[in-house]
C-alpha cells in the first residue's frame, strides 16, 4: 500500500503530462516525470521545516501574550533558517528527492504532522486544528509504517 500512494501520485502526474500511448518503454522524460513529485515534496519539506523550527523557537503562547518588537524575532528566525538550510544540504534529503519512492513524501508528512501537532497543542480547544493534525498523521502512517514511531513520539510528548 505504501508504494501505491507514491505510485499513484507519480503515475497520475505522468499521465497528465505525457500523451497516452506514446511509447511503452521508459524514456528520459518519463523517468524525470516519475521522480518530479519526490523532488517537489522535498522542497515543500524545507518550507515546512522552517515553519516547524520557527514554531518551536517562538511558540504561539509567547506570540499571543504581548506585542513583541521585531528585533526580538531575530533569534527564532535564525533558528528556523538554520533548520531549513540543514535540511536543504542534508544528503538523505537530496537522495530521497531523486528517488521515485515514498521516502520523500514520508519526510514531508512527518514534518507537517509534527508542525500541526504543535499548533494544535498551542490551542487545544480548537478542534479544527486537531482534525487537520489527525488527517496529516493518518496520511503519514499510510505512507510508511514508520509513521507509527512519529505518532508514538508525539503521544509521548503529549503525555510528558
């Protein structure tokens, strides 16, 4: 089922961009088209990692309490930029961005579900945030079964 999600995404993208029945053999174009969704998802992972790191460095509870001068946002922004930069040059992210497999999608969904988890924790009475988080973590688990480890880590954080 894990490959079906990524294969369905890549297959749908290929069907949209390559005329049907052009050639049954793989070509350089079809190879690129199968790998493009992974590359796109890795780029989105960098953006989500920036948001996650900024949210951890500057929690929503602090943002809503007092008006903060722009100069005090420098440290959280630097932390978020550093996290995004580290993911950008990480060899594992580059490798997963070049494969036509589900690993890049899992990396994106793990970061997204964690960011949504922290957002839901910041305002626990807003059920819409918990619903979006539940959809993200469910998709993470369906993409790769290691998603249960992400869910366990988030549940452990919630309990402690």
